[in-house]
């Protein structure tokens, strides 16, 4: 006799809560402080910034000494002329490449493919239990029709 494993819904609930807990821990470990642009200018003038990475719409960087327990910061680019002031201050500047079309496309398509793959695996598992036989076998009946050659 073949023994089939039954899955309890509580295993999935506990696993989901564990994933949320781990995600919350990881988010708490991140030491990135969102600051306003005016705070960024003040920290730049005071020499509290050691390095920056300038993107098309954001500036991320590292404080020389942690501010409020945060080692890194992020702010939006308001004035494009800020690069000259950053350069004069003598801190390290790096550029951040803009998002490419391929990267954006992959970030949208890859999760959909993962969900489709999970759906296919679950469907196969449940289809076998219900006797469907497979993914494309849903509408096909395995019943045979026996007809008499003569009536009457």
C-alpha cells in the first residue's frame, strides 16, 4: 500500500510567518538613513560625509562617523550642480548606472516565471491526486464508449 504524505495548512502558515520574521530582521539590520536634501548639504559642509554614489535621481553615501546609529544615507537629487560642491569637498564620488531595459524586463518577467513554475508543480500534484493525469489532460476523458453493433 502506497503511503501518501498529507500537508497540513499550519506548516504553510508557520513557514509564511517565519519568512516575514526573517525579512523584518534583515530590514532592521540595514543601516541606511533617509535624509533630506538640506540635511545632505549641511553634512557635506560640515565634512561628515566620506563617500557618495550619485545616481540619476538619488544620492547614496557613507557618513564619516555614524549619525544616529546609521552608517549610510540616501537622499534625492534636487540640484544637479551639487556635483561641483561634492568634488570640491574632496570626498570619493562614484556613479550609479541607470536601470537598463533588460534589467527592468528581467525584474518583471522572472517573478512571473517563478510563480508560474510553482503553480505548475502544485497543479501537477493535485491533478495526480484527482485523477486528471496531467496539465493538458484536464478535458480528456479516459472512459471508453461501448456500442452495440445492432439495436433491437
